[in-house]
């Protein structure tokens, strides 16, 4: 019983903390540019403000347009129930890594449809670019997770992997894990529309990918879409921190283990957030047709992880 | 229509002598119109041809750089250039228009399977000027891009038609706010004519004009960094620009240097402390700007975006008569400060930076080197300045006068016809006007997400173009 309460609590915590880490990311970027930046709690205020507002919906869009934010938000809530955070068990242990990948795909598909729904040029351009990237992201994302599953004995169940990895001890820090984790980190940047794939803070409608698809949303719909994309970043970071580097997670429900688990996950997610901020500050956005190269590199890394696992 | 072959021949003759078409416009005279063409190079030549009726033989097929001016003449005076290959509306609109006889914006003249047209603007996501762009794309590569401007038209030329003795500097400063000094100096040339301006005033005018250039170029460099999502150099560049803006405010009370220039000289002298402060600040900016561009070009991801992007060939730059840093980045050797020095430019040594490749990187490099030159010129001027008056009285004569200056964006032309002490026709040609078609050429073959970067590297003015 206590396990279930803990795993439900960690999902709620994940959703609640998503805007905070988005705020920390913005703040870190601002500090690196010698700016003060807005408060780390600003994303909470932004989302709260948007959720209170009415929506303006394009006349050319269908009913689907209004449903999409809820579908996107729902799929992210579902994923947060499936992802471990500080505790090893998850509230919804029914899915595995593959279903997680395809819930992300569902989210992306919905967003792409939403971009096309409004009938605006920028939505269409954003959607077409997103689909181009998605074709390249999916194989490397799947392959890096497969390498992880192979490393831990072949199970793709989410809650088995951290246990297995911790049980294996230091020996697990094999090339396969590091390669798969690097590949996963590149897909994290691509999937979450970060620099060098996309510029989340751009004002240039012609270069937008993710923001282009959201251009027609307003009010509550926009609030939900923004919240969902913050949650997506949070879920990806927690996957990196719990599936690939699970050390410190609470394996039992003892208060001490939970305390250590919380501290460890905070430190790890903060580290990932700062790494993203650093990359965004020192890298220019890549030319659009240069992005496949980077995603191919990610694919090659996870392929190497597989090879080192099964052949070497 | 024999009279206009005359126009074409006269322009052609000047082109062969190395002059370029700097400006062309129509002027109403009793019983008809005359076409005026101003040819500029190492000297200025004026061509005047009378038009009978409301139509004449277009010179554009022969001289491509005349295209814009002929379209403008049609919209302002209704004189049709027969045989003009491209009579799209320039500034007027059917739904809304400051000029009568507005026409609808046509679709791009390009057809085929899978070719889409993307209309963008005039309202943009960022805080920039209003401009409507039509991209014809096949996937991401741009096959054709057409600009439709005119949304910020205010009728400045008409406002300038006052008594020649009236001080219109306040209007001239507002033609293109961040090029205020260059525009005002061009205006002053038309009314000060041959008056000998005190030397101290000329030196200070040069200093102000170069401060304006540093400020504008820093803004562009920072914008280029921002458009490639290179956040740290972008913030660094904005901070540098801000430090110059604040310097401007301290020395003359306005961040964009408005209100300093007056007919006959300056509205106030700069004190020794102000000059010392300028000297200190520009020295600092010189090193910081060098470091800033260094950070940018040492980043491989930035260089990948900047090199070969938005290439404007030397031939196109010459044919369209692009001006300013844009032309110099395509290898054209043109700088009014060097060819026909005004203010105190004849007294200071300067180098005209050029770059042959014509891409975003070349325009960045030219701008960086111009900042270095500007700093050197400011220091030279401050060092050779002597105490003296900064204002004199001016007697304006009747006749035709041109004022041509080099603004941060390039050659800026003002023409004034003065009759009986009154300006009867005033024509302004901002540096951005001939550079917009150059932008249309430069984006061809690039991909849509690179357009904002190319546009920023051109750094064109909307208000200066729309007038």
C-alpha cells in the first residue's frame, strides 16, 4: 500500500515540479548571458494566467483542435504515472519502454495535427519540419532504450530496469550504458525542441518548429500545451536520470531511502537542466538540413551500444 | 516616344563613365512632367528629360537598377513606363493605401507541381517593421521571394516642402530613426549648399555620424547572433550597443543623437569632458566588438550557418546598384565618405573594408571592420579638433541641390529643387530602397528558416524605404 502511495506521490511531484525546472532552465540561460532573468517560478504564473483565459479558435479548424490540448496533457499525465522519479515502483506498471515511446509519438502526432488544423502557414511549416525530425528521432530513441533493456537482461518493463542496474553494481558502467545514454540525451534535445534543433525562445516565425505548431493556440489550450511540453522535458530528464543512472533511487519505502532518493533525483535533474542551459548558450541553432546528421550520430551511438553489448 | 530613348542613352553614357543611378523621380512642371535622374560616382551628374503625355519608354530592360524608380514614378505621378517587365505594386495597396490607385498584391509569377506560396507579414512575431513577404517554395528551398512594403508610409517628402530657410532637421531625423545623423547631414547639404561650415562643427558632425554607424552595426551583429540562437554573444552585443546609446544620451541628450544638427552647424558644442568620454568609450567598444565577433566566428555551429548563406553576387550587386555594407560585402568598392567626402571625412584617413564572398559571414566581417574604422576616425577627429565656433549663418540659393551621405546602411540621397526661396520638390532615397531587391536575389536557393538570418545581415530599414 505504502509503495502505491509513494509511486502516486512521485507522479504528482513530477507534474508539479515540471514548471519549476523549466524556470530554472530559463534562469540559468539568463545568468549565462549576464542577465537577471525572470523568477524561476515564472512558468507557474504564466500557465496559471493562460489557464484562466478564454480561447480564440480559428474558424477553419474542426472540433479536433479544441480536443488536442487535452489529449496532449492526458498523454503526459499517463507518462508521468509510468516513469519512476525518486521511488523505484511506478503507479501504472502496465506499460513498458516501447509503449512509452509511442505515447510520446501520440503526443507529437496530436501536436502536428493541431498545427495543421489552424490553417496557418506557420503551423503547416512547423508540422512538416516536426514530422521530418520525428522520422529520425524515433529509431534512435527506440534503439537506445533497447540497448538499455539488453544491458539489464532483456526486460523492457520500466520498474525492472533501475533495480537490475543497481543490482549489477559498478560493472554496469560499461560502454553500452554510456553510449546509449549519450544517444538518449541527443534525442532528448531533439524531442523537446531545444537548441541546436529548434530555438524555444525565438521570435522568428519562419524558423519555428515547435512554437510554429502552437501558433494558433491561445488561452487554456496554450496553457495546457505549454504545461505539456514542460512535462515532456521533465519526463525525459527523469527517464535519463532513473533508467540510465538509477543510483540513489529509493528501493524500499523507508524514510531514509526516500530522503536519499529525493535528494539524488533533484541533483540529477538539476544537472541535466544545467547541461541543457549550457548547450543552449554555447551552440548556434543548426541549419535545418544539418539536423539529420546530428540525429544520425545519435542513431550511430545507440547502434554502437547494441554492438558493444552483443558482439564485443 | 522618342524623347525617352534619350533618357536611356543619357543614363547609359553616365554608366559607361563609371557613375551609377543613385536616384530617379518625376517632377511636375507647367504643362507636363520631367524625369530627373541623379547619377553618382566620383562626381554627380543630373539628367533631365521632359515626358510628353502619361507614358514613356521604360529604361528598365536596359538598366535594371531603374526598375524600382519607374514603379515609384508610376505610383506617385501615374506616368506609365511602357515595356517595364515588372510592374508589381511598390507601396500602394487596394485595401489600404496612402497613395491613390492602389492595386492588389499579385501571386508570385511561378508555377509548377509542389510549389507553394507562403505569405508572411506585414505583422510579424517579433517587434520589427511591417513588411509583407511572399515566398515561393518547393519544400524548404526558396525559389522566389517578393517583398511588398509601404506600410509605414508617412509622406515625409511632402513634409519637407517648406521654405528653404526653415529648419527641417527634426523631420529629417525621423526619416529613419537610427540613421538620423546621415539623413540630416544629407538634408543639410541641400540647404547649406556652398556655405563654409566651421571646422569644429564639421569634425563633430563626423564624430556623431560615426557613433551612429558603430551603434547600428553593433545592433546588426547582435541580431545576427540572436537569429542563429547564439544567445551569449547576442546579449553581449546588445549590451555593447546599449553602452553607446547611453553615451549618446550623456553627450547630447538623445539616445539616437537627434537634435544635435542644425542648419549652419550644431545646436550645441561638445565639451572637452564629453569628448574624453567618447574617446574612452569607443576604445573600449573597439576591443569588446572584436572579442564579440571572435566568439561568434570561433563557433563552428555559427560558421556553418553564416558561410555561403544568402549569397549576393558581385554582378547582381552592381546591376541592382546595391549600396553600403551589403554592396561592399559583395566586393563592390563604393563608399561616399571616400569618393565624395563631406563633413570632415576628407581630413581623416580611412580604409573601406571589402569582402568578396557576399554571404552572411562577409556582411558580418565588413560590419566588424567598419566599426574598427569608425573608432579610428572618431579618434582622429577628436585629436585634430580645435576650439572655435560651431555654427554660422546660411544663405540658401535657388536651384537644384543634392545631398549624398553614407549612412550605416549605405548611400543616402536627398534632392531639393528650390525656387524663390521655397522647396518645391524634395526627393529622398534611403539606402534600404535599392537594397530590398538585392535581398530578393540573395535569398534565392536558400531555405526558409535561413531567411530571417539573411534579412538581419542586410539590416534594411522599413521606414526609410516607405518614407
